[in-house]
C-alpha cells in the first residue's frame, strides 16, 4: 500500500498496519515505522496536531529503529547509524554512527560497508584512513551498490589510498553511470572531454553530459551547463570546417 504495488497507494493505512505490526514485535515493521517517521511524509498522525512535530517524529523514529537494531536487523543498524550521523532524533554522534554502520557490516550489509568506507574517508567516528575507506567501498561495490562504485572510482581518479589510475577510474565510472549515478556520468563527460585515461572524444563527452542533464539531481545543472557549452563549441567547429570545405571546394 505504501508504494501502491498491485493496489492503490494508501500511505495512511500502510502506516497504521506497519505500526500495529511494530507494536507486536515485528522488527521489519519497526524499521519501516522508524524509516517513515525519520525521512518520509506523512508525519505520525498520533503526534500531529497542526504544529511542527518533526522533532517528535524523529525521536519516536529513533526508538523504533533502535529496538529493531537491538534485535539484530542489519538495516536498522544502518539507519540508526544515519540518524546518529545526521542528528535525527538525537544529537550528532559520529562514534555511535560508526559503531552501528560497523555492526551492519557484520551481517554483510552493502549499506553498512558503504558508510563504513565513508566514515574512514572523512574521519567520522574513526581516524581518517583512505585504504580502509577503499576497502569498505570495494565490499559494497561487490554487492552492486552504485554509490560505492562511484566513490571507489573517485578514489582511483584522485589517488586516495592507492596509486592514481584514470583507466580503472573510467571503468568504475562507467559501471556507476549505468546505475544512474549522476556524479559518475558527469565525470565520464569530463574524462572524455580532457582525455583522462581515454582518448579525447567530444561526442562521448557530450553524450554523458546529456545523460546527466536529464536527472532531477541538483548536480544535473552542472551537466546542463557543460553540455550546452560543449554543444556550442562543436557547432562552431563544424561550421568552420564546412566553411573551409566550401571555400576550397573540398569533399569528405
């Protein structure tokens, strides 16, 4: 009902059912209630009374998610890690965030591996360690996590925790781009534009900027600008070529 799969979308009813199951100890329902209250609308109808209840909803969400995590649900540990990292329903606590992300990885969670990698890369709740970051991203990428593939590509491109390797970065950016990672699509455009790890190819650069520009991601505006600027340059170059060919009566 929440997503309308096979039935009409009815999120109020879906939330009621999730809550009833959660109160009966169903840990996946507890996780869903926490996820909805923390990151989705509508707000908890029990708490809503016309005023801003977002903070109350997040505190309630934290309790449900913590309960599911205490029962060993990997996704709950991942979500609890996010909530501690972002200060949702609690004060920010990077140490606890890293602890819960790590607990998620103990059940081979791709999300857990990704965020453990991110914590290592940026030194959140653990000392900064690029090699450990790459290890986390690599484990998540092995489970087809598009974001992890993208972040691993960035590490190859910038030589973070490894030798700089544009060719390997290109391979990973292509893979991430197929998962719809807009950042990877933009980087592919730049690599073909500047010849990093690949021969310069303006047509392919334009193609990837075009693909990225169709996204609703805020970064798509960068792709739109790059596509339009490159398009004007290509148009001018072709017009100059045609002009020269006409002047000297040349044929392709």
